[in-house]
C-alpha cells in the first residue's frame, strides 16, 4: 500500500518511464557496449578456435574447418599449466581471505576514527600501476632484498638460495595484488552487520567464539563469497605475476595463451585455451556459489 | 640511463602498453577486426600493401622509428640521442624515436592486425631481426627502398649486401649485427665461462638464464652438440637440443628464459651466468665497474642482424630513407657503434672509429675479423611450417 502511495506521488516524475519502450531505450547503450566488446569478440574467439592452418602453411594464416579436436589438443598440451593456474589461484585466494578477514573485521568494528584512513590505505596500492607493484616484489624478495638477507642471517636460507623465480614468489605476488579485492567486499558486509545482533548473542550467553561462528561469520558470508570470486577469477587468468616472479616451471595458463598468440602465432590454440579457461572458471564459480547459497549477493 | 636500468625493457614496454589505453584499445580492435576477417573465411593474403599508401613525406616532415633499447647513442647529460639530434637539425625532420621493440614476436603480434588491413601501424621504420624481417618481406609488409634516395647504401659490408631473404637488399638495410654467446659475473665466477659445461656447472644451479630468442639459445646448444645450425639439420637434431634445454630447466639449472631483461638479474646478482648478447654485456660491464664479461662459447656462438625496414603502411617513405641514408655515413655509424658496441654494418666506420676510440676500432666484437667470424653461425632460414613446429617445441620446453 505504502509503495503504491509513493508510486502515485512520483507518477508525474516517472510518467516518461511508463512508456513501454523507455526501459529498452535506456538499455541500448549498455547492450551496444556488451554486443561490441563482449559478444562479437566471443564469436570471433569461438570461430578462431576451430580453425586449422591454411594450405600455404604461412605464419598466422588459418582457415575455418570446424576442427573441434583443437580443444583436445590444446588441453592435452597445457593441462599442467591449467591445473597449476587453478591451484595457485586457490592458494592465493585462501591466503588473501586469511589476511583480509581480520583486517576487514578490525576496520569495520575496531578502527573508530581511523576507519576512513585505513580504508584509503587498503585502496592506496591501486594508485600505482599493477606492474610496478609486482616489480616491487622482485626487489623485496630479491637476493639483495630485506627478506632474503634476514632469512640468510637466520640460516633459514642457504647463502645461495633465493626466493624470486619461484612458485612461492608467484603466489605471494598474486595474494598481494588481489588483496584489496578481498578486503573491500568483506569490509562492506561486516560493516553492515547490526551491532544489536552481536549484543543479542552475548545476552544469550554466547562467548566471543560462538558469536563469531554463529552470528558474525554467517552474516559476512556474502562478503566472503564476493571477495573470493573477485580474487579467484582474475588470479586464475593472471600471467604477469608468473612472468615477473616465476620460472619456467611455474608458468600459468595465461603464459601459455600469451606464448601461443604472440610467439607461435597459433591463434586457434590460444582461442581454444581461452575458451576452456572461461568455461572452467564459470563451472567452478557456479558450483561454489550454489554451495555457498548466497544468491542475494551475486 | 640509471633510471632506465631499474626496469627491464620488457617491463617498460608492458607499462607503456598498459598506460596507453587508447593504443591498447586500438590494438585490440585491430586484432579483433583481423580475426573477424579471418573468421569469415577471407583469405588474408597480403597483396594490398604499399599500393594504397601515398607518400606524404614532402608535406609532413616527420618520421617515426621503432627500435630496441640501448640501441642508439645516448647522451646521459643532455638526455638525448646526439646523432638523432644532429639529423633533426640538418634535415629539419621531426623524428619520433621509440624503444618499442623488445621481442620480434611480440612486436609482430601487436602490429600484424593493422598490417593486414593496411592501417597505419604508427611507425615509418621498424628494426627487426633477420628471420622476422624475412617474414615481413615475404608477406609484403614492407616497401621497396629507393636506391637513389640512399646513396650511402654502397657502404654496406659486402657480407651483408646480399642476403637470402632480401636479395640485393631491396627492402631492408642492416642496422646492427651481434653475437649471442656467454656472459657472466666476474666476481662470482672468476674462472670465467667459456663452454656450455662451464655454464651448466653444478655451482651455477638456479642462477643461469638463457635467451627467449629461439635461434640464439638453440643455435648455441646445437653447436655444443656438434650440429651446425646454419646447415641442413634434421628435426631429430633440433629436438635433441630441445631435450637438453628441457633437462636443464626441469633440473632447476635455468632460472628464467628472457630477452634483454636478463641484464637486470645479472646486476642484482640473481643470475650469475647467461646466454646473452654481446653488446648488452659490454654496456653492462661499462656501467658496472667492469663486473661482467662476454665470450663466444668454444663450441660456437650465433650471429644475427637487425634490419631497418619501411612498413607497407608508412606514408613517410622518403623521410625514412633520409634517415637510413644518414646512418650509413661512416662517421655517424662509428658514433653509434661506439655506444651500442654491436657489429657495425658500415664500411669505413672502422677508420672513423680510430678518431673516436682507437681501442674500440680494434674490438673484434664491433669490427670482427675472420677468426672471430669463424666461431659463429647464422641460424638457417626456416620454412613457415618448420618455424611454427620448432617455435612450438621451444615454447613448450621453456614452460609455455
């Protein structure tokens, strides 16, 4: 009833919108954008993925033959990097969650007047280029850098051992780079929790741990799901961290796609791999969101 | 140059690519459109090339040059390129010099979409290695140069005047040549690295880097295995060399496989020894208290050349030719060679070098004698099918 009353009052304002065509007109810019920059490239990609080399064998010359076996070939040639990407992205996501949760919790509930400053600090890394931040990790973990020097003096690392060009460096770089994508959604959902629900929990004799387990964490679940998705999806396709911080044994699927596209000029395999990566992420995410059961969020 | 050294050329190129979003979008659009054409089944044959482009050189006094890093004489105090400044003054040309090439394949991947469509790629001169130059010329992506406009072309070294991929040098002129060989840190490895056994010694495990340029790394390994990479080698022989590389990688001997940026890891000490390029190592040694050294492996190194070419999409051919002609003046070539330390392709530059630096005039790495040239091979030209096959095997071995 109230809604009807409000709607009636506003009817003069929204009269224009009532014309059946208006919502569709408003959709045009967005749809045009999607069509041009998503749908068209997707079709191009799909069509490229089933091409085979032209009879001339010239570099980069391919003709459409609808060879779907390209997908099998592409996968069998890159399954190692495929599973590695998923594994690294998973580890980086879990690490980011472990680091971000306490951080977001502290900002949401304990930071008082520092709240805005802390939030700015979380976002601050975005003011510099992603690449520069990744290169910075090369220096931090480099053999002359602070971490290695300390670890060497503690005899945890041998005099020749280093940390860069390793799986450790790649996962560290990814965790760091995607951390804000985890922290911000977590903060947003924690901050929304009504403090009275926490008071009610303690009124009902729940201790701190029980309150967290039964009240805070379930209420923050939308943030956890959003944060893990925003971290996992780009991390699985990332290849910059592996390029700059990894070695030939830590290459990810993004590196393979890049190499196929630029070095070998093998567009069909690059396209097939891109499609499979997209499909794999889509399936993983669907299963995850279903299980987490937070439809209201996504 | 100090600031330059903080970031590897590859990294800088990445940053540039990321920052110029307009360029990025244009590039993606180009590739997308090219892909679409390919998707429609149109045979993307390169017949439509220079024909469609009108030379605007007389109206637009400008020329845009894409080159590799550390590849032109640079004045650190004035922050400019002296020879280029001199040319600007004498010719009145507005020259835009960009260190935009850090890998032949990556550069090709970026511009091929526009080349196919005959759209301006943003450069009037590109500098690419022999095998990639061969591809451009074969596909008609270059314009024939006008001999009358480049009288200094006669100064090209006889050995370079006629190459299989461009008989009579109708479409290209050598910019510099160089050796791939062994580079090492003299403090870490005082005994030096003169053979591949020295390079892959147990003490160097995890601190070796090799070039991502297939022909250099593979050419050196093949010679170590007694195979001549300039001759008619078999697929088995190539794959044997791949197995060797693969083993060094899976055993953890090779730290990374990269282009110019190995120099960054040599400076930081993360890499102790590399398969690298002669000029890089000399510049590194010069800038780091003579800490690094270069040698051609005893089993043999490789020799490559980079070539100046005018893309089929350039509307400033005449201006580009003015620039090429200028750099083939012996005095100018000597000035460039004194900085870049690569092999100078210009006859008469050695005599000019005597006036600049008599020691450099004697360097076998800038003006190689017969004995030095006997130690290196030029990697054989490959058919497109073989090129794809071998590059695939190489990329797989290096983890991709």
